[in-house]
C-alpha cells in the first residue's frame, strides 16, 4: 500500500486525471474527496520539514487503510489529497468514509503521544463533475475544500451548486468593485434619505447611502448593499470607496446649506476604515475642502462596528471630538449596547433600528419596551432618531413618546442628488 502511495505522490494529480479519462463508461456515480490537513504549515514550522514529511506519509497511510477496493488515494500538492470512488451511490458513503478516517487519525495522534495535534477538512464533489471538463472540475474541487476549511478545523462540506453560484457571483462583484474604483468610481452612486425633526416635521439633514451597480451580459445590474459592502470591507476597498462617499456627501451637504442653513449630513464609517485607513484625515480633508462646520458632518457606526474593537474605536472617537464632528450610533436595539456603553461613547444621538421600530408599532409588548427606552436614553443627555417610519400613525406615536428625529419611507425613500434637491431644498414640511 505504501508503494502505491509513493508512486501517486511522485506523480501528484496526473495519475488521477489519467485514470478518470481512461474510464470506458461515462462517469455517472461516485465522489471525489478533496482532503487538506488543517494548519499543516504550523507543524512544519514548529517541528521541521522531516517531521512534516512524516505526518504527510502517516496521514496517507491512515487514509489508505480505510479504503475499499473501489476507492483510490492520490496525493495532490503539499498537504492535500484526493480520494476517488466511482462506485458510491450517495454522499452518505463519503460521510461513512470520513468517520473512518477521522477515527484512524485520532488513533495515530494518540499513538504518537500527541507530538502533533491536527485535523483534516474534507470537501466532497460528485464524480460526474469530471465530465464537465478538467478545468471546471478543478474549480469545484478547490471550492469544496475551501468551504470545508471555512467551517473551522475538521470541516466537512458536500458540494452544493447554489453555494458555488453564490461564490462565483461574489467573485464577479469583487472584480466589478475593483474595476469601478480604478475607473473613477463608475457604478458607484450616493443616495440620500431625509432626517426630520419629530415635532416640527422639518428636514434637518440626511443620511448618505452607498449604492452600486455593475455591468453584466444582461445590462447594468443593481447590487444590494448587503452584498457589496461586506465585500468592500473584506478586500479593503472600503477605504477608497469610503473616501469617495465622504467627498460626495460633504459636497451635497454644502449644497443643501444654501437652502437649509445648519443642514447636517450623516455618513457611515466602517471599522475597516478605522483599523486600516486614515478616516480621521479623510473627514478633516472634506470639512476643509467644502468649508463645512465640523458638527455638520455626522459619523454613523452600528453597534457591532465598535463593540469588538474598543481600543481602536476609542482612539477614533477622541479624534472626532478633536475635529468637532458628531457621532451617531446606528441600529440601536439590535446588538449589545446598554446605557453605560452609550454614556461612554457620548453620541449626539442614537438611531433606533427600523426593525425594532416596526415591531414596536405592531406589538404592545415591544411598544412598551420601545417607549421605556426613550426616557432612559434622554436621561443621559442623548437624543433619539427613530428609523423605519412608514405611516402617519407611527409618526403620531413617536411624537407622543417625544422622539427627537425621524427617518423612513413616510418622509422619503433614498434617492439621487438631483431628486433630493428638487424635493427638499425648500426646507418646508416634507409631507
């Protein structure tokens, strides 16, 4: 068995490919198991290459001992292997094999007196995928293992076409975002949604919202912020994109102040901009560029944006005080914030999450909770903006509860610069 593995190891995946191509009948059943040793690099670095090679061979021996006559093991690269089974009728057979291998590896680790503690992750792909072509098979093969490893150590993932399509779409969006930023932010747009005074119903500011669309074969496709903003953060592209939004929002704020003195613009800032960029410098630059009073540019962050990064956030928060810009906690009521946290962060106001607002408007129990939060927040000298106001009845209830500001479809949906200017430059009641 070891001799067979050694031959496979030397030839890597070539033998596997040739074996599959040599099949006389079209491949209609069975599976590929793409196996990777978790954190193998740490074993190599801590114990040396010789011990690493020992682990590679031992893992192969353990897996080989678990195989039936219908199953073959191949070594691909470094810490990756593939098991081919062209007889299995379902992925359940792969699950059974995985359990056998896991038990065998556990016994090996114990026998080695825990000199190396490791696990394997496994991605399973239908063997018929090979009929789609070598390149497509390779892509799905690598995707399956990547998904398994993303689950953590000892991950096990069976290929799913919907997951794969989502993965491909993610890649297309990232490519489109990168291309847009390189090409003067083509495809990016800023929409604005009004923020009004609860008692007077007069517009006092707006929130700048990032939008993105990309060109596809069918034409220009709108991409949801729920999709592209996390990708901007993952890739670091949120730093240049955030700088673009800041500039556009500041310019719009200056324009609106021609008609509504004291108009304020809210801009969302990501934790990535704080950790990896110089967003304080970016904010100061646009304030100076458009001759804005610092308090007219308000920085919004969600609770989750700062709860896990207190030291970095606190440094950023102090810089806002130095600049003179306002700070707003967004989506209050969805995370872990409490009055003590709010007091320490000292925001200009907090924004009650739109889902929280909707629940309060449709449930007596949630309404009582909502109503009781307002005086508690006010007691520490922090104002409140209720998001998600969609009906006049909701507006009246907010007035009764003495909410400070309101935002929602009842006053206006997010729209582009020209439309916003046409609708709101009068500064009169927005309804």
